[in-house]
């Protein structure tokens, strides 16, 4: 673990928040899970928490979902309202 990752961890509001770095790493997988109608938030709760707290990351996910198409983006919007 690097120093900046440790600092990042300290600065998080929610201790389960994955932070931008991990969220970005998992964003493709997360979007695919949403698109495949799997429970992405249950599989990667730390990413779900981060996406609820981080506008830029949530926007990136929305862009990925828009690119994937289908109703994945709608599902994401629903889950966003729920959190
Ligand atoms: Zn972020």
C-alpha cells in the first residue's frame, strides 16, 4: 500500500468507501455487472458506496452504461435514488 492510498483511506467519509482508484479499476466490471442484471452493489459494496459519494466517478459509470446501452443506466439511476 502506498502512502497516498493510506492518506486516501484516512480522508474517506465512509470507511467502506473504495476510493476513486479502486472504483476506477472496477468501473468496467461494475458497469458490466449492472448491464448483465447482476447485483453489482452486493458484489462490490465498497464501489457502490463510493459511487454514491463521488460525483465524477458516478458520471464515469453513467457514461460507461450509456455506451453499453440497454436498461443498465436506468437500473443504475434507480439504485442511485435508493441510496
Ligand atoms: Zn471517485
